[in-house]
C-alpha cells in the first residue's frame, strides 16, 4: 500500500477563495482523521470518520470548514471562504481502532494570503 | 474532554546522553498512550505506545512508563543520536485505539554533537 495520500502538497491562495484538500486513506482502515498543525496550537483534531460516517466534528473551527467522506477511499476537507488564519499544515490520517496506530499522510501546507 | 500537557517544550541534550519527556492527562478513563516522532517537514510517525494494563514498555533505546494513579507517562530515550533530533508528541485516548486521540503540544528534542 502507498500509505495515506494527500493532495495538494502545497496550496497558496488568496483570502476569500475556496480551498479543497483531498485524502485517500490506507485500504482497509475504518477510521479517517483530519488534523491541523500550527506552531501555536500544535496538532488539533478537526474531525474524524468511522466507516465513512462523521463521528466527531467538534474540532472544526467554524462553519467555513466542512468535510466529507463519500466512500471508503476518499475524503475532502473544504474551507470556504478561506482566511489568512487558516494557514497551516493539514494532515489526514487513517487507522483501525483495535490497532491504535495512526498513519499520517505527508500533509497539505496551506498558505492564505 | 481529555487534556494532555507535555513538558518540556524544548529539550537539548548532548549526544550519547539520555532524554526524558513527560506528559500528564486529565481523563482517568484514558487507556491508550502513543508517542509520535515528527522530523522536520515530515509526517508524524508512531514510535512506541503503551496501554493502561502495562506499566512500562521498551523498544531498543526508547522506553515509555505509565503511572495511572498520577495520570502521567514519560518517554525515555537512551544513548541519544543525531537522528533522534525531532519533535515528539505524546497522546492519550479513552477509546483504546485510534479514535479520540488528544495530542500534547510537542517537545522539540535537539541532540548536540
């Protein structure tokens, strides 16, 4: 397996634009997580899915953020409209509950000007 | 919800010396405690984990100890090497696995030659 695949790796956009980040989890994993990493806040859990169903979205900062998982092999995190304070590295991770280990993607570095 | 505190935020040690990173957690129901290592510009990766039915676990030069009564756990790295330089994150979960992990803010470990 190629691991968790995220795209794009880097995104630079202007304030007010829509941003869509994509993730392909490891096949067979039943959990998918979206994290945001900044120097100030560290690793923050935004939302996670179990068997494609959103379980906990309490970490989503505002209504500008939304996430979907239409099937077991694909998830998106959307920010609309984007703001400079959304600049961060966004990680997608997948795993199995019993095993415990999270497998992270390479991350998507977002810069909002 | 769970709150994980991690200390110190930065740790500098001489190559060959030992390094200790400490974490405390608030939820007495937490039962799974992983440690992740993140090298500069890379993704976090699991290096060791411990469950609440075990007090200590070792893997070559790294070890983790857990004190459930005091609600704290520690990462010990012996005979530190330059490749140990990274940011280390502790985490805690009451779900016993991948779901519901709360991460500490991270410790930047610097190995001085």
